[in-house]
C-alpha cells in the first residue's frame, strides 16, 4: 500500500487536497463498527405447539402438474400436527375458493371434532371472509405462518414433499382426476 506522501499526491491529482499528516491521522483511526441489531428471537410464548391429537391442524394447498403440464391439479389437505396424519383432502381443477376450503375444514371438524388452533399460510383462500367466519363459528383460533420464515408451516410442506415422492407424481404425472385420487388413497 502506498505511503502517506504518495497517497496525498495521488488524492491531490484526483482533486482532494489533503496534507500528509491528515492522511496519517485517518489511517490510524479505528473503523467504526455499527452496533449489531439483536437477532429477532421467535416469541416462544406465542408459538403454537401441538400437545395432543386434534389440538393444532394445518391447512395448505399444493399444485400437482398433469400430463405434459397442460393443466394442474390443486390439492388441499387438512393435517393434524400432533399425529402428522391427513384428516381431509380434496382435489380441485381450479384454484379453490375460501368457501371450498371452509367446506373441507368443516368436513374434517364434523368427523374428528374441531381443533383448538388452525395454522395456514396467507393464501387468498385462508384470508377470505367465508373461511374465517367458518372458523369463528367452530370456535377455532386461526394463525398464519410467518412470511419468509422457514419452518412456520414446515410440517405440511414436508408432508406434501413426501406425498409427491411416494405417489411418484413427478415421474408419472396423472392424466385424470380419478387417477390422481386413486394414487392418493392407496
């Protein structure tokens, strides 16, 4: 690295008029490190943990490409977090509405009893008025997964990943809805 005089001369040619002593003083200064913001700790008191069966249910949907990817099926699943068991599932050709998801949730609630908590992402189906009113009528507290935070709805995302691998949905895409439903029920 150049000395103080040559650095002052070089800066002088660039239009900066600095003395050699000024350059010495600047080089001796310690860099100011901005204070680190404390890492955001997840709020442990607010985290919902499944403590028994049917305590927390997760809902989500995934796309399953059809043959030659000309169309996509939409699969909506209601999953019990404690037992990791799917309670209800339905295949749609188009994007399901909040009313469709509410009907699926009600079907699972009638069969198993309503849960205490429900967790989903912030998709349009789960933020719709029809879905939220249905949960209110059932007495279910609804929570949303954190945007951009890995692990907030990881249980159901892992379920979908395993389901697609087991049913070989990527290797042999389904052609008909009946074919997809048959593979999912086996």
